[in-house]
C-alpha cells in the first residue's frame, strides 16, 4: 500500500493557521503546531487600533456592503477557520444590513481513483495470440478535470523471472494486453499482476499532486494445451542380455511421459527401427523382450551391440491434428556364452577374416640351422581364433610331435585371436646336417571347455652362416685430446671375431648414426677409429661422446659395442713474454741482472700455467745463468769484449726459454742482447728514408715492421747501431734491434705484450726512428715511419638512452604488437648488433612482486619490444615492468667484450576499467524516526566502497537503485524519491551518505530497505557496478533525547567523536546527531539510542546507564553537557495547547467587543495598567535563582509565566533568540529538562543578566517585518508603555 504522504497531502490541525494561544509553559508552541505570528497579532492589533476607530465615529450610520460582495470562490481544501473575505462596514454595531452572497466551491484533487470490481482473476490458454486482451479493469476518480483522469500501470508481475515483467501491458482504457508468448510447461502456469491507478494530477493545498489508488492484484491462470511431444524420462537406455537367452526374456523397460503436464495423455510404445530386426520386441508398457535366437558372434563388427529405436506415441492427436511422438535409440549388448573352440587359420592377423576357407590344419615353415633360442620359424603364418569372449575365448597353446623338444610355441596362452610363432628352443638340435626336415604339432585347448584343435607344422632347415661377429667387450673407454688433428687414431685395438670362414667370416666395421658420427670415423676393414673433424673436438663444448661400433659379416649378421670417448684438456696456450731485453754493460766492470717478465694464459695454479725459465746453449751462454723460477738473468763472471767474436760487434745474444709444465710443454723464447760497450765514431745510414707499416688494432705484442741501418765502422766498438723511436704515440711501440753482420743492424718495430692500439682513438701514427752509436758525442740518423692502424671489431656496442625512455601500455589486451624500439649503436666498421633481454623486473607500487610479468613482453634482435601476452597484463598485480636489456655485437672479435652495459626500459602499465566496485564490510544498523525526519539535512546511513582501478576507473558514484518499505506485518511497499545519496572520498575509500529528501509518513512503522548502487566512472568503455541493501529502522519519536551543551555548535561538532564515545558505552547511536544553536552560545543534540535489534532506550534508561558509568559521565560533563531532556511532555501537550489557543481567540474577540463599548474607561485606566505591569515585573525578579516553579520556563530565561510574570509579547519566538520549528518542515522545538540528580556538578545558568533601557522598543525595531504587516501596516509604537522594568 502506498502511504498517504507519498501521493497526497492531507490538511491537519498542525498545518492549519487558525488560532493562537498564549503560551502557558516554557516550551512555547508545541512541535508540529506552531501558530503563525501574524495570526496571533490580530487580537492585540484590534485593541491598539480601537482608539483610532472611535475617533473616526461621527454619526449613527448603518453599515454598508462593498460592491465586490456578490460572490466568493472557495476551494474545497480550504482549512477550517481560514479567513475567506473582509467585510468593510463603517457604522455603529447595533445597526444591521443583510445581503445574499454566492459561495462557489472549486474542485481540488482530494480523491484517489478506486477500482470498481474486486474479483480480479481469469484463465487463458497458453496458445493465446500475442496482442490479445487478457482482462479489463475499471477505476473511477470522483474528481473532475485532470484530477479525475485515470492512468493505469502494472507495478510488477509475479513471478518476475524469464522476462515476465514485459509479458503484459495495460491500455489507457484498463485492458490488459498479452505482449509475449505463454508456456504452461516452460514458463509459468500462474501469473499475478499488481495494478495501480493514478489520476493525472491536480491542485491540492496550493500544490500539484497525484493521487493513486491502493494496489490490486489480478490473478491469471494459464491452461495447458496438447502442443508438446512426449519425452523419455531418461536420456539414454542400455542393457545386457546373454546370447543364449530364451525367447520372451525381459531385457529392459523404457518409460516416456506426456510433456504437457496439465494433460498427461496415455503413451503407446513401438519399435520403429533396429540393426537386428526380429531379435527383440516391445510390450505396450515399454518392456523390451527377446523375440528370436541371439548370436553374439554375428555382432563382432557392431561392438556386440544391437541398436533398437523405440518410439513413444501419445494416444490422442495434438492441437495441430498430428501424432505427438518421440523416438530414442536403445543399446542392447549381447553377452558371450562359451559355444566355440579355438581353430587354426593360415593368414596374418591383420588380414584374417576367419572364414572357413582360411581354416587349415597343415602348415610349413623354414629356419636356419643352429638358430638362436627364440628365433621364430620363417614363412609360418598361423593364427588361432576363438570367437568367444573373455574367459570363454581364452585358450592354451602347446607343442607335441617327434621334434617338440627342439622348439617352443609363443604365446602359450591367448584370448580371442593371436598370431602363433614356433620358436627355436634347443639350437643344437636344429642341425641341417643331421635332419633337413622336422615336424611338430601345435595344440590349441579351450581353457574352460577343454576342447582342442591340432595343427601339423612341417619345418624345413636351411644351411646358413650361423655365427655372428662378436666383440670381446660390450663397452670400451677411450680418451682423446681436444683439438686433435683429422686422422688422429683414437684406437686401433678394437676388433670383432667371427669363427666363420669365407664370405661369412669377412667383417666390416661401421659407426651407427648418432651423436659424434660427424666427428669420428672408422676404417671399414681394420676397425681403426680416427678423428674425422678435429675442429669439432672442443672439450669445452662437449666432453664425452658415446659411439656405437657395429661389426657385420658377409652374411649380414652383425653385433655392436659401445665406445665411450672422453676428451682430454690439452695445454694449448704458450707463455707470453712482456717487453724486449737489450742490455749494455761495460766490459770487465759491468754486471748483468735482468728479470724476464712472462705470463701464461692457461688455467692458473696448474702445470699448464706454471712457468720454468732456462738458458738455451749458445756460444756465450756458459758465462750466464738464469733463475729457473724467477727468471733473473745474471753473469757468472767479468765480461771481456775481446773474447767475443769480432763479427758480433760486441753483442752477446742469449736465448731464455720460458716454458710451462704442461704435457706437452709449450714455450716461448726471448732473446736477451748483452752489448759490451765500446766507442763509436760513424753515423748509421738507413736503407730507406721512410717506412710505412700497418697493424691491426687491439693486437698486443705483434711485430709491425722492420727498419735497417748500416754503420761504416769496422771495429766492434764503432760499428754497433742502436734504434730509438720518437714522435706522438711512440711510447706505444717497441723497436727491437738486431745485428746484420758487421756494421749492420735491423730494428723490429712491435707492440709490447700489454699494449694494443685503438683504431677509434687514433687511426695512424707518424714516428721517427733513430739509429745511433753508443758514443754520446756521435750523431744519429733518422727515418720517418708511418704506422697505419687497421680496424678490428673490438668496441662493445652501446644503447641509445633516448630509446630507453619509459613507455605506457594499457592492461587486459588493450594493445598488441610492437610498443617500443630499443636502439643500439657500434662505432666499429664491421659490426652486427642485436638487442638481448637480460632480465624482467616486476613491481607494484614500488614493491617487487616476483616473476608475475615475465611473459608479458619480449625483445626481438632488432630491438623491437613486443607484447607477448596482452590479455595477461594486469595493472592490479604489477604497475611497472622494467626490461633490462643489453646490446651484443655478434661479430666482435672473441678476445673482446661483445656486450654493452645493461639498460632499463620502464614500461608503465596503464589501468583500464576491469574491476567492479565492491562494498567494504560494515557492522552497522541505521535507524530514524519518520515523524521527526528533517529533509534534507538528516543523514540516516552511509556505505563505503572501493574500486581497485585507478583514476576515473576507480572513482565511484553512489545512487539510490531501489527503496522498499517492509512493514511490521511483512508488507513490502516500493518507494521512490524519498532518499538521496551524496558521494565523498577519503584515502581511496568512497562514502555514500544517504539523506532524506522529503518527509516520511508518521503512520508507517517498519524498515526501509534501501538498495545502493556503486558505479565507477571510466573515461572509456562501459561502467561497472555493485549493489548493497541497507535496512533503515523507523523509531517512534517518543524515544528522541535532547542533550543541551553549554558550548557553541561549532565546539560540539569538533568534539563529536568524544561525545559519541561517552554515549556509546552501553547503547548504539543510530540517528546521526546534528548540533543546533541555542541562545547565549548554547547548543543541543537530538538523537535516538537504540540497539541493533531495533529496541530503543528511554530517557530514564539512558540516564541510569550514564550514571552507572562514572567515566562516561565525567567525560560528558567535561565536554559541556548540562541538560538531558525528552520530547514526550511537549508532544503530549499538543492537543491541550491547541484547545487553549482556540479558547484564547474566543476570549480575545469578546474582549474586543467589551473594549469597543468601554474604550473611555480603558483610556482612563491606562496608567493603572502600567503600574500593574511594573509590579508584575518586580514579582518576577523576586523569584529565586535555581528554584523551579511548577510551570514551564520561558526558553533561555529564568522568568516564568505566572499571573505576576512577564506578559507575552506578540512576536515570533526567533526574535527572542529562541529556535522554533514549524510542523510543515517537520522540525522539533524541544526544551532541555534539568536533571540535578544526574548532573550534580553542573548548574543550569539560565538567568538573563543583560538589561536594555527599553527592551520592547529595541526588539520591535530590530524584528523583521512580515509580508502581511507590510501590506496592511498594522504595527505602531505606543510611547505610553515603558517595559524597562520588565
């Protein structure tokens, strides 16, 4: 039922401004019945205007009606007591004039439509065409015009599934139309429509409203029609029957039912098709029986099954005049019975058809003499077949006959069918020289029935090469050094042996294909295993090879053995000597001491890298010695230049051999030239004025070129030449001189062993080579040397930093293909650069999340960054993917680094809207009082939700999806437009605050079920949503409690959490408290205290709970709580107050008449009235502070309304600083009750301490003038009344 307040506004005494009353309590006008100030001002204004009216009286004149007093239009919703028209009639009151006046009553929308009939039920066929009229209803509205125009609507359809809400529609004339097809069996057999009739809206109480009827329900029953075929109760039927089952044996029962559940016609069964006709029949009740002899062996190609099609037909025709029937295939498996014995057939198993023509009992075969055990007889095609199944088809095979001991049969046991082999059992008995033909009998015996069959096999022996080549061992372990040359003999001692002679004893060796056959080779005749390709023998790539060596004789018999070849590491790096050694020493007194600098690049701390120094024998080596471990060369005694061959020019060349300790040892010889100094007086001459050489970069210790010079001196002391280099970069070279006979010298230009050139740094060097004698006084000769550096691919590539700038990729399959290009560069001229992916780092909000994103992206060789798994990219698990890449030059010289430094390409994952909002769990109950609800400020509930997306995708907007009111009797009423929701956000948590839009119906008690929808707001794509239902309790306003504070509203709001904490010790605050202002800086809170089950606390119960909790009581007092009050007393006074107002107005009218007749007396006694007023004020001031009279106090003062107290002024209460609320906005004016027993520490400070020289004049001058007062000008200032003492 729709509440009255939802569709209609009803006049009540609370909203009719008909009367006024003098407040008799401190509460003023009761809540919900505030008397308008302009109405209360009329009696007092009449008294004030009376002197002016008396002055204007000049004669005894009869009253007259105005000219417009012919007719009055009266709306029917006018409240009782409302002023209709003013009658202007100057004259004396004892003269009367009568006139007839027409009163026209205007219609208002004060009636709701009413349905005329009450029997709302009908039945329709399920085949009723779409568009047909199902039912008609009629509702009548007594109003006229648009207020009486009825509009029908279908509120809901029960059931509401399968699109039934769109199945019916209603026309403006009340006819219900069928919009879709019906189905008794597939949809619903009954529908209930909830109908509502509303008028088109009309004027009522000065606003346009729409009146609606109470909902009615139309019941529609659907009548089933025979329009469906029958259906079998099971989707599949199968059964088994033995092949020897007698006729009439029941196999299986099928069952079908009429799909039209409302009819349930009789079903008749028949067999409409079968793979084996006449084998089975079916009875009228659906039982399938055996009708003829069964033979399972006839069904072998049909998987031993018979397919029977059973048709179920309804007895009566359907609505289309046709038979209603359905068919199903039934599988009947025929089981086996042991009724056959095994038989022999001359065929192969794959081609046997097991026909009588193939059956045979005599077989022939051939076999080589001395065949090994279990060698089968050749050309014997024997198959044994037993058509029975399982154990019935299982049989044993055995041999009998004169030569049965020499052979065996395989298999010995089989089932169904099997190929039979006769195998050699005793090879020594199979000898061609002893017996050329042998005979055996193969016996097949049924394992169950013991029935058997016998076949004779004639075996012809062949004289063959009956020995195979054999190896002494099945495995040979061999070793070979890496980098062995092609043709290197791995082994020549492995041979196979064959006792046969002639062609049968000739052995041929071969390596079977496999791992290593391209590295090694074998001689077919001798069996010698050699290295085929030594370049492939690299132990670092493959350390072990397994080869199969096969030996085959002339009869094509073979055997094999395994070669296990292990590669041995060799000493393949020789020592390297650093620098050149030219030593000059004066004869006799000079000593030689030079250390040879050398190193070996083989593995450290092994014999392959352990160096040993020795001095090779020469003409003068006996004069020197070298330390074998340290390499220090020293002379054994004084040197004598004259003892040196004159052709040597005083130079002694010693050769120091630096060798490692590897096997075999590698060595490097270095020459140490020791020159015995003598004088020199001739300049050397170069053979060419200039030299030009070239050298590859990054190649240390290489010889670049040679220079040659001659000296004309003939003596040893004078013709010795030495070379030196100068020029830019000369320190990068070594020029080592060599004597060319007497007076000649050759200089070898080379690089030090630890120095190499760089083409990219300097492509050429221009040097000057000098040839000079040792004599410092002699001159020197020079020649220009140009060294050109040849480029070598030695520089590692680099990554372009600009190509590593971050990119953005959207998640969840939004992007595909190439998303970035990583650019690599190499300064070498012959480079070939590719980009490699080194690592993938997955992070979420700066935290490493492991390998979640490793498969999302890949990097191609050309630097293209490709999306691999677009659908797997997920922003919520990983928002930043960092690809660690590097560049590799695959043509880089192996001696140099081919990789660049690692670079990082950050890929930011952009969020897409793939997560729906979800509500956060809360344990809260919400409630409110419908009578006291104040739109739109009161917040009744809130919901919190989150969205794991980011940005706009994660922004949530709340909305009210549906509101239902559940009354205490279980009735559910839909509501629209009563609530609204606002959205706020803090720390990514969105909060929806539910607010009341309009006033609730005070007559409804129950729960409002508010369905809140949370929907995100994506910039692209559809929005996602979630829903939650909140229950709002309605609480009677009598449980409302008012808490008055001595602090301001702002301070109360700032301390709200502390106040709630003090109040929530034993109760639960459901209605959110809202601080309101009071006079003199005070404020109050209105709230309900209820539990989650809906039970509420009264003022006394709450007071008791707070007094029992001293901590909460102390906290509330410190927060400024001074008064704890209730609203019940004020609400209970509402009828008495209204009655007093009406009586007061009547008394006021009598006083007006008396005053008009006694005006002179009233003027004479004005001074006395003033004295009485002053006396009343003095009596009020004598009232002790803190003493509570039995009557109510004026809000905000300690002055009480008694006979001697302050007379009430005709002013709005807000002008006195008090807050009042009219019933039209459903606000409450509540007064705090003093509770000295509850708060003994606090005293209500209620006395007025400020004094004005003339309070009434000040208040009147400051008050706002109402629109009616501006129009009629009724306000004036009486200077004769002084209210200072009041």
